[in-house]
């Protein structure tokens, strides 16, 4: 049993699955809230602020991929995705959109519970480690203060446009993770943004000119040929 009743949001349009997970998680001391379609899930995230989300992919209104994308645009809540599909592409897409773990149906409630506990433990450790500077991102000489919405290089403030700042902060949150231009348009410019992918290239070029010692041979904002961009791991 856990000491504090952490809140888990379970999202699935199959009510028997929701009830099984709810029963088993409540036995372990969790407080469980439920949703049965994508729109309801997003509303519950706003209203309930769960500690973790168990999210099915095949949902009415909005599918799990769309829900995961919208949550990840503003929140870092751990997400475990559920699906009856076994295709590798679904697993890869879910993880690329920001899911932390993935379980294929049919599954045992014990397995899902164990994965939830493991994710919550990891999240707690990471939060404790970053508690003092949880709103600061730093790699090498570059630091992003998310409270001030300000970027520093070698301790000196760097003036960026809001779009440049948002792009830099986004890729710095997962150093080493390669994002395609389409992913960056969706996540930074917004899913409904209609524009050329070259917009990303232009913004990256401007960031390099402002942050890199040699923009033509960048140390931080790197290109993965044929794929996209990533921020150098520390």
C-alpha cells in the first residue's frame, strides 16, 4: 500500500477494462478517476491533475495519440499507453509523442499496476533531483530559465523571439532526442499550424546564429541528416 492516495486517470472506451484496472488500483491505495473518450480524458486532466495516466489508443472523439500529443504540449505527466494493436509502428509513434511506457492488450492488471508504481517512483526521484531548479534547463553554457522566459549563454542573456525561445526550450527538455520538422511544427508551432517545414530550418538557423560560436558547425543544436534536429546531450 502507498502512503498517499495518488490519483490515476484511466482512459479506455471498454468499461470492463476500466473497472478491472480501477478495482485493482484502488486495492493498492490509489485514487482512480476514469474517462471513456479522448475529449473526456483531456477534460479530466485539467480538472483532476492526475499523477499518472493510463491511456488507450483506440478512443472515440480523439484517439490516444492525439490526447497524448495535447497533454505533452503543456504537461509532463507520466503516460502508459494501452492498445490491442501489436504493430511496432503504433508503439514507436506513441513513444515518440511522449508516452513513457506501452502495454499491449490483453494484459494482467498486476503488470499494469507494477508499471504504474515503477513510473511513479522514477518520476518522484526526478522531481526531487530537479526540485531546486525544476524550471531551469541547462546544457553546457546554455541555460533556459522557464520562470523568467529568458535564455543565457555563458551567463549572459540572449535575446530571442518567442518562437525561437519555445523551440529551444522544447528540444532542450529531451537532449539527444531527434525531432522531425513535422514533429516540431506540431509541438512548437501548434498542431493546427499550416506552414512550410522550412519555417523550422529558418528558426534553427537563427538560433544557431545567436547561440553557437560557429553556426556552420554547431556544438549544441545538431542536425540528424534526413531526420531532423536535436539538442546535444550534456
